[in-house]
């Protein structure tokens, strides 16, 4: 168990170049730990074999150095921690809380009965309750969210901006915990890693707020501690659009190449402002 006062992490996926929104998460996470004499960790979320690229990992480290952010301990790569995630999945299987799913994306999109959640159609439960699933066929593993929430009972988490939040993992439906093409999904890997790395405070963008409903449930099912959360505001571009990876021109690497002063970017985040003509989202 860690005796540090606070441990935070920056956990980018190396599927593209970092943008200003990533810089904001990294600065806020870094400063939170440093202000408390704690640890700031870098975790590379490279579980997507089709999309993770080595060049982006080097880019992430170069961008953080350019911003003047130093992380403690060598960066952890999720691709090197697969046995940990497999063990967690086994525990959920033993509890009968996951089921194999053979559906393709097209099957799910075609389903007329798919209920809708805040982020789009939810999995309609087609494979829930299959009597004799053929595990030799390619399959994902999904969380049976109704069964899991019934077992876990009411859960909350503490969010710096939202206060005490009631966990409602059903908003995301029966999420995938292990993919057909990857042995683990974002939700399971993040939950296991935050616990095993002793992360006490998760600081990330508001776009991941809904995911925390699922992470809180997984923590309860796996007997893991619940960190404090802060889902920070997002950056809105001069065009009124939310910043996303597809805005390639705003990659930190480009700003660096153009000679933009990294200190002015970091200073803006530290003062609760958005730099370079961006503004912060309302919620
Ligand atoms: N890997 C995720 C992303 O790049 C972030 C994970 C997290 O902070 O929980 O969007």
C-alpha cells in the first residue's frame, strides 16, 4: 500500500498525437500531486492493438517534457499488464457477472430493440442468457449490469466539481470488458490500473464522466478502493467545436514546431483559463 499523500496519473492512449485538452489533463493531474507532495504517474493505454503506435508513445513523452512536466517512475504500458486484467475478468466470471457476446457492430446497429443511453444505443442484450455459448467462436465479454448492480447495491463517488454522485452504470448498459480483438477494454484496464498503481485522485476530462459510473461498479465488484475524481471542463475551439483528436492541426507537436511558448499554455491552465483563443466548456 502506498503511503503517499496523493497519487495522480496521466493516461493517454497512443492512438494519435496529443492536443491541448490532453495538456490540460496532464497539467492539472501533475499539479494536484505536486501540491500535496505526492506522485504523478504516466500510464500508456496501449491496449488497442489496431490503433496504438510506438511513434505516438515517443510523442507523448516529448510533449510532456516540452510542457515541463516530469513523471515519477518509468511509464507503465497497459499492453504489459494483460495478466492483471485477465485475473480481474476471471473473478467477474466466477461471480457470474459477465457473459460472452458474439454480436458484431453491425448486428447491434441493426437491432431495432436497442435502448438508447446518453452516449447512443445501448447493447440490446442479445447474447445475455445464451445456454451453451460456443467459446471457440470469436467473442467479447460483457458485464451483466443489472445483475452486477443488484449484487453491489447503491454506490457513490466523490467528484470535485459534481459533488457526491450516485453511480448509475446502467446508463452505459452491458459494457464490453474484454474485446474480440483485445483481451481487455478501457473500463476494466483503467479500473484495475488505478487501484494497483495506488492512484488516489483521478483527474480527467468531463468527456469521461459517464465512464466513471462503470468504473465505480467495477471497483465494488473487484473489492478495489475508490479514488477521488475531478472531471475537468473541456476546451472549446474558436469555431465553437469541442477539441478532439481529429483537429490534427492543434497537436502539441505542431505548436512546439511553430515555436509556441509552452509556459504560456501551462500558465493559462494553472490560472483556470484556456490558452490560444480557446475557451472552457460551461459544464
Ligand atoms: N486513455 C483515455 C484517453 O486517452 C483516458 C483514460 C483516463 O484518464 O481514464 O481518453
